[in-house]
C-alpha cells in the first residue's frame, strides 16, 4: 500500500478552530459498513448503544507542553521552541524542537521568564543531553519531579495541533477546551480528541442506558502530529507511547464481551491501547508498557467492536486506522459525505461513530 492511497482533498474552511458549544452538540456521522451513513449529533450516542456495551475512555491529561525559550552557547542567544514529547525520567523529557538542527549536545536552554528570578519556578532551564535520529532532542532539566511539573504548568502553553496553531494563538479558553472532562493523569502533549465531546450529562445518560464506562490511560506524544514521510505505508515507523490497562478494567471488559456486550472505544488512542493489550485469543490482559502499534488495512482487530473518533488528516496514520476498521472505500465515502455536508474536521471538529467491518 502507498501513502497516496489515503489522500483526499479537504477545503481549508473545514478545519475547526474552536469546539462546539456545548460539547455534545457536535455533529456525529454514524458509519455502518454496507448499511449507509446517518447524520446525528453526539448527544444521540446512547441511541446506538445497547445495555451491556462497554465504553472505553482514555483518561490522560494534557499538560501545557509547548515551551518557548532561548538557546545559549558561547555568548550567542537564539530563540527556540520545544514541544515535549515523552517523559523518560523525573527530570528528563524528549522533545521536538525548533530549530532542532542547530542544537548541539551540551547546549543550555532557558525557558520562560528569564528576567524574573523572584519566582523559583521562573528557573526552567535544561541541558541538551542527546539528539535522536527521529528528530527528538533529550532535555535534562535542572528541576525534577513535582517541581518540574509545576514549572512547566506555569510557563508552558497548551500544545495546540499545528493546523490550529498556524491560524491562531493559544489562549485561556484552550486550557479547558483542549481537555476532556474526565482527564485524570498528567502526561499527554495532545488531547484524545474524541473524548472532548463528552459532558457529565452524556456520560450519565449512557450509564442510565446500561452502558458501562471504563478508563484506560495512553499518554499521547507529539509524534501523533508528525507527517508520514515514506511513500510505502509499511516503511513508516510509529513513535512509542506509554499506556496502562488496569487489571480490573481488563477483567470487566472480558466479562462484558463474554456476556454479549460490545467494546466501544472512544478515540483511536484507547483503541490502539486495547489492541496492544489483547492476545491472539481475544483476551484483554493488564498492560503497562510502551506501544508503537501501527494499524493499517488488513489488520485483524481483537478487541474493538465500535469506534468513536474525529475526522482525521489525509495521508495520516489515523486515516489508515479508520480505513482498516470500517473499510477504505467506506471511509472514503464517509469523508466525502462529511466534506460535502459541512462537517468540521480535526481536533476541535465533529465526530464519527464507526461500526467495524464484518
């Protein structure tokens, strides 16, 4: 397969710059392979689920992972920007940096308000410890653990996706908008965006329907926004991300499926994590490790029966994933309908509900 097989034209005005208000008023395109398309809204989600179904959310919390600062070397000062990617130790992060090629191991980088030393958290300094082949830079911060977390929270900006950041700056609204209502564990530098549509009222309605709610954690890295640079799909390598499926969640999901319920993944992150935790026998097991699973057409799904997800970039690994799930031609038809019907795309856009191709 070629990456060009997953290309499509998207008008620029379809990219959503703000989310729907209220969250669950966003549009929802229901996609049943072989049975057509249906236009609804997210608030209608309970209509498509059955008592006994199990809904799986990613409860990761987005941190303000974009840091602006300066690189200092031999008396010269250059402005730099870092997007934290993955935590490696209490004081160490990998990051994508601009301009990354001009950085050298040993360089000192100073983030935040360097002129204000009245606040201890102003001293957010780091050393370039290593440079990786994939473009990542390893930063060793002077601060560590909770002190580093507090400094990043004070100095950092919400890491809006490039297609939004190119059109407007981050503001205080994004601190709430770019976070799910059930976010719990700090660690992501990108939101699990399908979850942005949920409200406490919608979650209560799902439970009233007899749908059980379960939470796993996958910390989304900045690699989710990197373009696929190879032309042959099989040559692309995914960035690893850390995830956890607790034992009690694995047990509950196995029980739900054994009783005839369906596993409904909210977002591609929860789907990728569950597929990583599921054996060839179809049994979901506890999981606490990195995953770099790359799902493309031909993949045999082991866990997910239904997927709720936003509309994705052309030529992206996520459009490949949904094409694997519901069928490439089905998804081409669904996306053509969405574009023609005015659906809003990407992180702050509308949603789709995909039933797995038989």
